[in-house]
């Protein structure tokens, strides 16, 4: 069999597998891409949450670990990153070591939707709306009164934020596109629907 025929056969098999999998079903949720949060936005998220040394910061979908590392370095807090991508986890651990905060941070290879976040006093996230809404049961189950949730750009459906901060300066993206960042804050002081 020629190389081209092998490739076409392989592609046909893969296509069949995908079409028969959950990936092709209506229940499949879109993958959340890694989009790094600019450091200026990270700083504003942590400021809005009023992070202090006694806090434990959890970043859901922590990517390269920048929020976790920044929180540990700037505030001296313990911080945990939850991430499923092994390459991003490796980078986060390397960057934490280079930043001198390895003793304060932990990066866990987990699905944030199933993670125990009960130690968190601050939760940060830059995820898509479906994910934020899917986290509501975990937030209600695990988070104690006084815990702050800070989300970048996407809110939590049905939950009115305690504060919204729209950053005045846009980020200049590729192609001249301007992106205005919005940060949302919720305090778990009351039972939310």
C-alpha cells in the first residue's frame, strides 16, 4: 500500500472514530483554549480579590501558572493551579522554580470540574461561560463564606457579581484588534442560586 493510501485509510478510520464518539455529540463541550492573561490583568484580579498573606489562591485552568506564581511572589500566599495540559503544567512548575516560589505553589493535573477546591479562599479563572456555569455546584459545595471568586472576561450565568471592573486601557492584539478586559468578583457570603 502506498504512503498516500495509508494516510487516506488512517484519516478515514480517525474520522469514523470521531463521528462515533462523544466528541461529535451535542453533549460535547468546546475545548477551552489557553489564552494567557496579561500580567497587568493578573495584578488587577488579585487586587480586586484583596489577596492577603493568609489566603490560599486556586487558579482553575491555570495554564502556564502565571496567576499562581504571581500571587505567591507578590503576596507570599500558598497557591494551587489546576490544569489538564501536561506541557503547560511542566512550564508552570519550571517557571515557579525560576521565580523562587516552588515552596508556596502546587500544580495539579486535574479536571477543575471534579477537583476539591475546599482549601481555597480565593478562586481565579479565565474560562469560557459554559465552564463558569458548570462550576457553580462545586463553588456551592466547597467554598466557605468569605471566599472570593474572580473571573476574567466571562461572568457566571445567573450570579450577580459583587463588583465589576472594566479596565480602561485596551490590550492591543494581533491585527490591530483592541480588547478591553473586564474582571468580575463574587464573595461567597451568601447562598447563591
